[in-house]
C-alpha cells in the first residue's frame, strides 16, 4: 500500500489531463479565506474558461439559510504549490444567483475603479508590506514566547538571526518559495520588531493584481501554518503593551509620480489623502485604533501627518523619492487585517479620481 505522502505527491500529469482547481474566496468576516476544490477537464491559464461555482453562504456568514446559494466567479489563476503539476489556485469573488455582488465582495467595486480610463492611464503600482504574527496553537501566544510569560524587550528581533531571536523561519521560507512557485510577485521577507512576528512584501504590482496576489499569498500562508500546527494571526495589535503592532503598509505610485516633476504630484496626492483621512481610517482594518497610538512607529489614529523618512507619520516619503524628485510614497495607516481590494482602490480613487 502506498504511504499517505506518496499519494499526496502523485503527479497527475503522468496519468490524466484532468487537473484540480482550488477555488478561493473571502469569507463573511472580510478577513477569512475559504476554499474548496473541483476537477477541471484540462489545464488552463484563463479564468474566464473556468466554470462558475457555488457555495453555502449561510455557513460563511454571507447569506441567510433560506436562500443560501452564493456564486463564485473565477478572477485570477495561480500555480498550486501544494498539489503541483498543472493544478491551480483560483481567486474568486462572490455574487447572488441574479449576478449582483454580495456586500462582502470588495473586489467588484475595486475592479470598477481600476477599470476607469483615468486610473488605467496612470498605471497605479502597489507594494504591500504584510505583517503577521505566528501563535502557538494551543495557547494562542506568540511563537517562541514562554507560555504565560514574555521574552526580553524589543531590539534584537528585527531582521535578527539566532534561536533566541527568530521563531518560525522554516514557515516563512516555505511560504516565500511557495509564493514564487505560485506566480505571486513576492519581493521579500523579514523578521519584524516583535518576536514571533514576520513580514512579506508583495509587489510592485499593477492595479487589482496587487490585491489578488496578496489574498492568494495569505491563503498559502494559512495552508502552510496549518501544516506546521501554528496559528496565523493578522490582528493589528496581538499583544497589548510595549510591543509593536502589525500593519500592511501600502507603497503607491502613479505614472505621473514616476515621471520628472512627480514629487509635486505626490504632494498633491498626499494633501487629498489628508482631507479624506477619516474615511480611509474607517476602511483600513478592524481594531486599528489599538495599533495607531502614536507609538511603536505609528501616527495617532486621529491625526494626519506626513514626512520624509518618518516612520511615525501617516504617510512616509522616502529619501530617494525626495532626492530624485519623483517616485512613490508609503501609506503606513492600513492594519494587517485590511482588505487589499478596499485599500488599493480607495487610494487610487482618492488620488486620481476625487476632486475636492
């Protein structure tokens, strides 16, 4: 009899043209990922060639029990690093049987903004820095921390090395390689300031693809931590007290910002973001008020501040951008649990389409 690992690692390409497609969507909380698999007749790289599917929305908090069917529309395809071969991961969004986007489908509204001719012309680029915390499964306490106790104060952990400074590197490296295999434009990883906390970066990616890639990268990380018996947390302040929170800093530029004279365009865009600060904060993640305190490399949630090389600001402009007179800026306000469809499209809408 074959071992379980032998069966898991079967290469279907040797025996059939059929592939397995893992349909992935965002659940009712707006932060959870759900998925289920189906057999497809052959390989494809075009999501429009994949069939629509349905799921029980009453079990995900997205539909009432008496009318529970929700329809999945395939939107983006990635290689499957778990099943390998021609098998795929499919990012989907969710609709009623009548074809209306359900309220938790943030991709639908984002796609409208990114299809706008003025936004298309500006080619918005995004680089998202996703911070997260690894927790011990049974006690929900950060990986590497003594149970019920605390490690030494922050300082040696950021980008650190060593058994007493970094915890979970095997998970982080497995995720890094799995994302590259899948076709995610992952650009790097690093240990964060709080022990047990890490970051990966997605981008630069254009338009809605940045959000698609971040969601599939989150899904892949959920699967890897599941295999490792570790809990993944996107809580923006997992440990209260003198510990850094977790954000999703969003780097952004447009074609006009990347051209000569772009620094003036950047300053005008930041001015617009300041005017709409409250609207953005309201959409930038649950529990963000616990993180944006004005301490631990954040600006106070009720204030809007920007500066060059200032990690205590709402918006940070890099020294290289200031020196070159063009480039990008970083919105440091989004929480680690933010919806990237909401954040990326809102930044584009405010800076490109909105006229105060």
